């Protein structure tokens, strides 16, 4: 699952994995922060506890993650060393040298240094492709709290129960086969609005073609542009959503999604007209290559937090 590029494992220390009862503890992790990772707009199924931990679900598992910055130790509660190596190591992109990437971006572009410092612990998650398609279809013209509620409601209404953790039931998002048989009226409890028809129509095409067609877009030989074009065949998916899906689930780290927040920061920091998406895309392709998607996350997190904190 780790992504294949020049910064993957370039100069990383070996991770030390220890079993601690029903949990796993990992040391040797650098450039990592759960708040930055789970609150930068790339995922919507992780909830922050009062103690700073995050509980959520991915790949049919439910776990709680606790990060100790002083010890640089990650505790994953409710997992095994096998699942860490098979699922969570790749999911959290732990085999990529983000220190090298941050240095590379800052040296090429001094303007982005502040953004990198603000979200220095961001890592791009390796999410399930179908879940990411559904999530970012729902994300259109939506805010993050409402996106979370819609996704949880869709899972509880149409998905299967994964299990119970700390007194809460968790559900998987519905498969393409289940959604393809649904009517718009069936999704009304989820309050998806006009997005409901996009989910159903997309599910029908994925079911018809087979999940392998969607999964194949994550192969290294498929370029970000090829993935974007293929994703835009699905109902309701335009360039921005396609770039999000290819970045957050297909390893296309040169994808550069542009939404209202990115337009703001590109205008504020680089003086590019807010409506000139082509100029932003061209600038990112030249300035941040080959890490446009990672740069985008630093910029997105930076401007969103600054705006919210006003």
C-alpha cells in the first residue's frame, strides 16, 4: 500500500512496533500529528475525543489512535501488529519521508514555509477508493460538519454494521451493488439533497463495470491526468472532486484539488485571481512538482484554520 515515489522510505528510521495488550505502539515516526491528518479535509470518518485521540473506521476495522508527540509514539488501540503492517502503515503513509518533501517544497517556494510549519504533521491518507468516491461526491458545496453527518447517516441507513467500539456502533458505507438498487427516496433520511442521484448513478456504473476498473486507477502506471479523466465519467464528478479522489485514495500526489479555500490562499499568498483556476493549476504544476497534492494540503489547512480563527 505505500506509495512509490522518490521520497518513499528515502531516509526514514526503522519503525519499532510493540504489542501492548490489545493495542500496538509504534515509535520512530516523524512529521506526524493526528490533528493535522484528520482535520485537513481529506477524510470524514474520524472523531476527536476529549483526550486528543481519534476513533474511526477504515478497511472494515474500528480503532482508536493516540499520538504522544513527546515520545513520538503512536498507539493504535484495538489492532494487531499484522493489521498495522497490512492496513494502518500504508493507510497513514508512514513509509514516505515527509521531512524530505517539506524541505524540498520550502527551498523551492519560501512562501509555503509558513503553511508547512502550521500543518507540519499532515500525511496523505491511503483511503478506500469507493469510500472516497462517495465521500467527495457528498462533499460538494458542503461544509465539513455536515459532510460528516451525511456520511455517517448514509452508512447507518444503507451500510452493514462493522461492530461496536466504546459503546458506539460503526457501519461501513454501502457497496455499489446496494446503492445501485436504491431509489432517491431511500436516501432521503441522509439529507443528501441533489447529491443522492449522483451517488446512485455512480454506483450503477461502478457495478456495471466492476470495482476492478475503479481500483485499477490506483496503479502507479496510471497518471494523475488519466485517473482524473476516468473519474470524471462518473455522475457528479468534476475536476475538483476527481483530483480529491485521486490524491486521497489513488496515490496521485501530484493532483492539486482547487476549492474555495485553495482559491483564497492562492490569491492571498501568490496573488493569483481567485477565479483563475487554470493559472493556479499551472502554477502548482510548475512550483510544487511532483508534490502538488501534499503542498495543497499544507495550503488548505493553513488558510482554513486562519479563516476559522478570525
